C-alpha cells in the first residue's frame, strides 16, 4: 500500500476545507478501494481538512481524482500514481499565465469538463512545485538549496504559492518567502545561525517540515499564519521522543501552538515565557484511551512540567508578558515526584492578563502554583494526585496554591487572581490524612483573590486561607472572596482561616461541607483580627458525629449569617466561640435525627458578640441552646427568640445557661444583654 495526498486550493491559492474528493481506478473506471494508514477502509468521498488536504492509502497503480466544492465539479486529476503528491488550483480569477489546454503536464493529465469548469488549472502549477531535480534543486539534505528555491519563488506570479514536494532541502543562508508556501512532503534543513522567514503564509499537515541546527530559526508572520503545530519541528505525540525542543521552537515561532491528541514526552520544563502566545490541546480529562486528550508527560521528577511566565521578574507590572494562554491539556509525569523538590505541575508567575482553561495537573507535589500574577483567570482546571512521592521527607499534596510571598509592586503576592470552577482531588489515602495536604491554599500577602465554585475531595484540609500577620494596619489580606466552595470528605477541616491581618477581609459565601467521620471542624477561624464573614451555605454533619460545624478561636470580627447546620453531633457544640470578640453568630440549625451538644457555646474571654441562632428539630435535639462556660463573658447580647424550646433538653429554661446557671429573664446579666422570648 502507498500513500497518496491531495490538496485543494481556491481561486486565490487558499486551501479549501470541506471539498469532496472522489477516487476512481483509472484502469477499471470503478470506485477505488481506499484505506487509512492502519489498513481500515476509508469511505468516499474524502473530505479535505482546514489545509485543503486529504490523504489515503491504496495499492500501487493509476487513479483519477474528481474534486467538488461549492456545489459543483471543479477539476479532475487523471492517471495519478499513488505515492505522488499533486496540488491543483482552480484559476478563473486573474490567472497571469492563462489556462492550460487539455493535455499531459508532468504528473497531471488535465481534462476539461466544459460548462461545469471554465478553467481547470493555472499555468504556473508546474512551475511552482519544487522537488529534487527541479531547476537546480538537489533536495538530498546535503547540498545547499536555498538559492535555487528562492529563484523558483521569485519567478512565480504574485500570490502564486510555492509547493515543496518530497525532499530534504538544506538552507545555509537567510531567506524570506513573501508568497504562500505549501509543504507536501518537503522538509527544510536550516543551518546554524540561519533564519527562514515566512511572510506570505505557511500551510502544512501536522508533520515535520523543519530541522533546525544550533540557533537556526523559523520566523513566521502571525498575520498570515497565526496557528501551527509543534510537529512541524519534529514533535510526536506517542512518547517515542523528547518533544521539549520542538515545543520550545513552536512557542517561539507561533502565536498559537495546536497540540494533537496523544502523549508528548518532555525531559524538562516547557517554558511559556512569551506574551500573546497560546498553547492548546484537544482535552484534559484522561481516563485510559490514548489520543482522546493531549498529555504532556515530564520524565524529570523534580521540576515544573510547564512554567507559565518568564524566568525572571520584570521591572514592573506593565513590563510583565501579557496574554499567555494554556488550555485543554493534561500535565503529568511518567515518574513519581520527588518529595523534597516541592515540584509543581504548573508554575504561574509574573504575567498580566493571562489565562488557564481546562488544564489538569497530575502527580506533582503542588498541582498549580500562582505567584506574582496580575489578573490571571483560571477556569475549569484540576489538580490531582494518585501516586506517592519518592525520596526523603513527609509526603504531601497541595492542589491549587495562591502563593502570596512575592512582591509585585502592589498589595499582595498576586493581584486579581480568579480561580473559577476549579477542582482538587487527592486519590491516595495516605495523602488524604497527611499534614500539609490541602485542596486550595492561599497564604501570605494575598489580595483581590476570588475563588468561585471550588471543589475538593479527600484532603486533610479542604481550603485554607492564611494571612501574613495578626496585628498591624495592613491591607495585604483584603478582598478575598470564596463563593460556593464544595468541601467533600476532608479529614481535619473543610475551610480553615487563620492570621488575617487587622485591615484584612475574607468572605465565604454559600459553603458546602460534607466531612469525613474523622474530621474536627467544617469551618474553623483561628487567630484572626481581620473581618471574616460566612454567609449562607450548608454544613451537613450526618455521617460525622465528632465534627464541629463552626469553630471561632482567638479571633475577632467573625460573622456567621444564615448558615444552615444539619445534624450537628454530640461531641462539640454546633458553633463554638473561644476567646472571641466582636462577632455576630446567627446560624440556622436543625437536628432531625441526631442528639447534639449545645447549639452555641462561648468559652474563655468572649466580649461584644451578638449571638442569635435559629435552632429547631426533634425533641431533645440539643442539650442546651446557648451555653456560656464560666463568667468571663462581657458586653454580649444573647437573642433567644429563634431557639425553639421544644428541641432543647429541659425546655425554655435551658435556652441560655451561664456558668451552669439557667438564665430565664431578659435584660442585663452583669454586662451582657439577654433579649427575646425565653420560654
């Protein structure tokens, strides 16, 4: 079986997508039997792709091609040998050389269809085709062919394409093509220090067309060729070679590198360090089937798989590269990550107005790390671990890490970082209980951090927000907004907030927590003096009787408003305040099956808090309503109306107890105010 390629162009030399190619056996006149490269039968007509190309495999012989598009027959190739490559151009618009008459023109026999085709082909079709032996071209990969190819190109009419057929053409000096160049089996061998520039458009299938030595380089006009393939530089998506050099070359030359389905093996970090560049695959949700998604697999256990941004920090924000886009790619390793390396699947830093979309980072110590970014949008991205780390040290896994340690000349280590509908999964039991395993982590000097609809499964900590100082008038922890976080099967805490600075602010909107039976707390605020607000959401404790829904510890300015707490357990009060001040606690609690401890408990020194829960449920659902441990409370207001006395053990008398004493009268109780219905 031999391969046959057909390429179809329109009146102006542009590839025609969607043209129909009918193949007939020239000897019998019947439809030919065609296959693909694997021997599977191909149905007729063949349909051309975005490059105007279609290919098939057939037994050696002569075949006729009939080309149709835009509703009619355009031209026919007669007696074409399998294994050759032929491009035909329809030419009823401004043909400088005039049409060919019926007859034999090298590889092509032209047949006029009369009224259905006014001009079959252009007269420069043969002149514009380059193969070994054409007009001084050697094409053996050793002789210098640049001057001969340029001479052929210069002799063609304006806008006529140059077609490079099978051959290896060595280029030893700088050349520039101002016309379209079509590769149909040809390959350029570019010498060290030589630039080959394409200003008129480059058209090729995703197969190797360049071999660059040393600093030999391809320069492509983005106005004519905005998108291309790493395969042009020799990449193969089959794990048979190191694709890193090809990826780097493609990223330098093209605004848009389109990756195919399959596995690209790289030996080190692929650096997306240029602005206004896009690298896109075909998908990131890999299961078991090859070529349905794009995977980049790193053979180094210690380095980032992709670096999204430059090596060195620019002088200021406006000097950062802009518009770096990565999408529809799976990032993984074919070796276990080295624990001590703290390696990332994707390292994002020092970029402006850039984005990630549908990227999955698997089997690194940190899935995706964000540091020094400005206005980075991250959508539908996933971090996952399914294999243990190697080497010395305690294994851990962080899914998404908003690292606030960088100084970018603005408040926070990242400015306007958006994580939208992103996911983190810990699929290894030993890591799900490991200290330091976190689904979403933000720490240091974060500001303008927006995490929308995050979801985590099987982590020690679902989501953590750690400020950079507990006192001092700093705005470095401001404007952190977490919307509808879904925290499933966490082993210690679902959402843990700590050390928020005095002028800091964190808002958690509509959280959902479904803890593992071993969990300690759903929402835990610790050692914070900034403002933390939890509004709405659902904390579902039915399968975790030892987990506390809300714990506020050594913190000020915490607001829990309307959060639904279902089936709180008997181990801890549903909401616990320990040494907390200036808080407002107004959750909605309901226990229909489980007998819980107190609905709200204050212990230690608690002052200037408003406590007004709404609690209902079965009889004796809560042992106490509001429980104050000791007498160190001061200037608090206890609102009792929302507590249904029928669900409190002992009835209305136990709606509020202070140091073991039932408080049944409204008004002042020392410096505290009791309000509402006490019965």
